[in-house]
């Protein structure tokens, strides 16, 4: 177990180094930082001085090393557009995205698993088949279209829920939360459903397929032959075995939720990281783009690592086999 | 209630199982009748696909759809059970009828400790507390010969060898003290070296408790050593039934004789081995007349036209127009 953990952490670090290299290359080689910072009226002496200050005359590897150390300490450069440290901007925007992703994630996981289990157990039922058909729509409709349809129905037609923004937020320390005001909660509903829908249908179909497979196993038959009731068979025996492989993918989904938030945030003008990134692209704000990409990668690597460890904790077979103990 | 002493534990009458398919109805079990007395071991043999498992699954109410009981009766200790539905049937499983499957590697839930699987089975059927169930679980493991049972009860299935796992499966099948155990090829998936131990264990435990056993196997050697009576199945029908000694030493049905020839009994030399020519017909392509006639070496005209004679529950031994022993 320990050896495996260490190996996985080393692997993760390696991936992060490569990601850092990509981000750094963008930062350093896409567009000219001198151009971006000095504007039109400049002298050669200014340029040379700035090159020296920014370390642009150092060998590549030193620059890369400095960039990584800086990034590690939270120094991600200065936004060209806002003239403020990128790290500061990211921190400011993060709560909006994290709260949206959190609510969406819960909706997707809870409803996804519940519906997946239901449609597997009642596989021939009418309702289960209706749900399965409806889920096809969920998978095939693009997110922005779902968002727009929801806005049209709930905001324009029914005038029940806001169509854009976060509503009123409350600041707690450095964190701005929408959970504490009714307008903040209302504003969360449509974007989080939009963002959750795709992941929810994915999880549901996955859970259903996996559960049907598990229900065919001998130990389920044997559990029935021992006279256990349906609840014990379905939930104690089948569900647990279903969730082992599903946990990995659900974990990965959470990373996708944050990444996919870009579209939802754009549709709903949700002031989070995704919207920040879209705006940064429009203004070719390279430091913000590089930092965003790096942040997303770090998150994926991190989630991956946690999910792997979790998998390990759930499945007793792995615990023994990998550690070699007996 | 009739006198339990004389009543068979299991009594099957004209049991018929149907599988409706797009191309018509298949009949994997056709008019099968037999009894198993308390404490008796009935061996059920026949080639793969003969309907042995189907008959066993029908008794415990675990036929996979679309297979279903299409006719006949199943009586368990004086109660008719073939028409029981849902929870009523569920209560009988484990409590009155235990089952042992072929592959111990896949019969146990890999994510649950074996103790938990024993406890959940006992608490499902017996009115006992968790701690009492756990105590009995340790006892049950000791009885099936798991060393250091008290320590091993919290182990996961993968921490046991195949033979040990089948012992656990047997403990699970017997832990609520059923009156009938259906063992469907309980040693087929095991190493040859442990097969005999597992069969001996099953036999000893069932003898001690007076449990009736339906032992499904295609191994005539196992039947010879273990069973009291043997039922031979062919293409869904009962071909022959009788006391083991009689059937094995003087088989009446040509199929039984062929089966014994195809089994490498230790006492026989290799030279005596002979295979039955051909293969068992598929259910959707059963021949006219006796299903066995295309492979039979004593086939006569009548066998080609007329279905094999019925094998009544208590009369006769083989469903053959020209039984071997009876000819001489
Ligand atoms: N779902 C099914 N559809 C069609 N035929 C089936 C199905 N399940 C089993 N059978 C047939 O039923 C017959 C009896 O099977 P089984 O009882 O498992 O045989 P045995 O246990 O004696 O080897 C076999 O011929 C098999 O092909
Ligand atoms: Mg079988």
C-alpha cells in the first residue's frame, strides 16, 4: 500500500512537471511579454533592463525552474488586461465556480446513482424505460442548448428564476458565497442543473450497466439462494460491487464538471473561473490562460490520485494483492 | 399433516420446465418425477445440457427468465411449493432448501467478509441476535473444517483457497439447517486433490443432520462413492432411476451403460473405455421417438416411432422400450 501510494504520487509529480512546462511555454513563447508590458513608447535600454528583471536572458531550464518555483508559491504572473496578480484574480473567482461545481456534482452523483440503480432493478418497468429514453436526450443535447432552453422556460416564460449572475453573495473571509442569500440560492438552480445534466445521465447509464452486470454474477444468485430479501440482494450485495468501478469514473466527473463549467458559466454569465478564461481568450491574456490551464491540470491529477486511493480503500482484493501481505 | 417419518423430504411429480423462444418452446425438463427421503443422497447425472441444473433451479425457485415451471408439482416435506411466489418462496430458500453452486470462486461476494455473509444468512431466517449469529457462524466454519475459524471469520473470500471457499459455501448453505440441499456440481471447479474432501464433508454433514441431498454431477465416480440412489437424465427426461448399487452394476438403460463406459473408473482399465457415439441433441432438434435412439446401440423400430415409455414415480427403473437387464 505504501509503495503503491509513493509510486502514484511520483507519477503525479511527473505529470505536473510536464503540465508546468506546457503552461510555461505558453507564458514565455506565445506573444512577447516585453510587447505586452511596455507598449509603444520604449527604448532599447528599457527593453534590455526589463529582460534582465524578468529573467528572460537566463537559460531556458533556469527560467522554467523559476517559473515552477514561482507558481508553487502562488506567483502566476500579472494579468495583461487587469494589471493585477493572476493568483489574486483566480482566488477571487474560484468560489463561484467551486460552489457551482459542488452543487452540480451532488445533483449528478445522487440522482445519477439513484436513477441508475432504479433503472437496473426495474429494468423492464415502464418508468425505467421512460427514464432511459429521456437520458438519451440528456446525453445528446449540447449543454449550451439545455441552458438556453432552461432560461427560456424558467426565466423568460415563467419569470421564476434569474437568467444570469450569482445573485447576492456574502463574503466570509476571502470566500464569497451564494449559499446564504435567497437570491444566491435561486441563481444557483438553473446553472447547476444545466451543468449537472450531462454528468448525471452519464453516471446513471454507467451505474445501470454496471449494476446489470453485477446482478448476473454468481454471488448474487447465491445470495438469492440463501434466502436474502430483495433489498439485501440489491443494496447490500449488488450496489456495493457496482460502485467500486463507478467511483473512479465519478471522481473523474468532478474534474470534468469544473472544466465543463466554462460553457455553463458563459451561458449564465456566471462570474467564475470559466468565464474568466473565456474573457482571457478574447483579450489574449496569456498569463491568465496559462494559469487556468495549469490549475485545471493540477486538479485532474489530484482528483485522479485521490480516486485511485479511494478505489484501493474500497476493494479488499487490491489491498492485499498489491501490498503482497497475507 | 402426515407422518413426517414416512414422508419424503422432496417429492417431484411430472415436473416440466419450459423456455419460450422466438422459434418455439424449448423443454429442458420434461415430466420428471422423483423423491428424496430425509437423509438420503440422490445423485443426478447426465451429460452437460441434460437439464440437471434446470430441475434443481426449479426446485429452489431460481429459474432464470424466461424459463418457468410449466407443469407438475414440487412438494417439500408435505407442502406444495411450485406455485409459491415472491417472499413466500424466498423464505424457503436458505431456510428449507440450501444450495451449493459449482464455482466457489464466484459464489461468494468478494467485498463482504465471510462472517458477514454467514451472519446475514442466519439473521434472515432465524430469530437470533447479531452476536449469537456470529457465535454460530464461527461454529459453522469449524464444522466445515476451516482452521482457526474465530480468527478467519473476518477474512474476505479471496484470502481462502478454492477448496476452503467451497467449505465456506457449504457452511452458508447449511447454516440455517435446511432439510434439503441442492449441490450443483460442487466439485467440478475444484482441484482434483480436494474434490474428494469436499464431497466427503458434504456427505458427513448431511448424514449427521438428516439432510436430504440432490447431488448434481456428471462424475459417475462421485455418484458411486456418495449417493444412495441415482437418477440419470437425458435431454430433459429421466432415463433411469434406482439404488446406486443396482444401477451401476446392472444398468437397464443403454444410456446409463454408455455413461458408465465413458467414465474412467479406477477399477477399469483404459481398454474398457468406450464413448457413446454422437452428442446429445439440442432441445430445438429432438428426434422423433425416444430422444436417445440415434445414439443407442440396441435401437429397434419401436424406438424410432414411439416416445420412450413413461417412468412412473414408483414403478419401473428405466424409460426404455428394451431395457438391457430386462432382456436377458
Ligand atoms: N436461456 C436459455 N435459452 C435456451 N435454452 C436454454 C437456456 N438456458 C438453458 N438452456 C438449455 O437448457 C438445457 C438444460 O440446461 P442445464 O439444466 O443447465 O443442463 P445441465 O445442468 O444438465 O448441464 C440445455 O440444453 C441448455 O442449452
Ligand atoms: Mg449444470
